[in-house]
C-alpha cells in the first residue's frame, strides 16, 4: 500500500487519545436534535486518522461541501498538503504532493489507488452530519436524544461517539467508519453551516 506522504503516519492513539480521554470525566453535554435533512452546504475543519491492515496515518482535513461539489484538503500533522480532492459533475480529481493531477469517476477508486485506502465521499457527505444517504437501505441505532450511535449502510459501519450543537443543530463531533480492514476516525473541530442558495 502506498501513501502519498510516508511521513504522514503519527499513530491514531496519539492524535485521539488526549481528547477522548478527557471526555470520560465530563458530564454529558446537552446537544440539539439531529436535523431531519442533512445540510446541503457546510465548511468543516477537523482531524483524521486512518488504519488499514498494518499501516496507519493521521493528520487534518478541510472540507467544503455543496450539493454538487466537494473540495477536501488532507494535511500532514505538520500542516503540509498531502492531497487535494475535488468532486463535481465531471468526476473526481486528486492533486498529489508533486502537484500531479489524477482523475477518476469516483472518489473511492481514486483514493484507493493513490492513498492506499478508500474514502467513501458519496456517503460521507451525509454520514458526517448524522444522516443516512438517500435511496440506499440502512440500519441505525439511536440514543435517548435520538442521535444515531451506529449507522450501517453501503457496506460501511459508522459509529458516533460524541455530538455537538452548531447553530442550534446537533452535529457529530467524533465518529469512526469501518469496512473490512479499514478504519477511518474523524474529529470535527469546526463547523460552518451555510444557507442553501437554491
């Protein structure tokens, strides 16, 4: 498996251990209910840790999501750009550290080939806001506040471990995606919800 940046490999336990350990001693926060419809436009800044078989990597991400386009930047722990991913009506483009442009019909194919692990962007645009992707069967479990604790869809198992309130809406703060030997952990540090122009 080939990562674009082989220095992008801090253990996931270092990235997540301190923040998650502190949550155990705090009383549960009151968060707003999950919206019945996923936000169509958002900006997100957070952290990502990936484990695939015997490989691991971590860093941060910036994500601008619209209904017809996604722009994601993956960064190393030192802030260097590892990859820039754009999805639009023409397909998916990934620009690597050498500024070489790669294209494919979908994000999973492109990231598997270039990063060594697949990013399920089509579903993640919904899962990251606590919603199942439309038109696909799914199973879900919820807590007493009706926040999803687990969502199973399209071969992926999504677990939600912490929530936060943004502009009066409940949104995930920490989540884990699992499929086969792949685990992707996300911590959403900053959300910016935008009004839909349509």
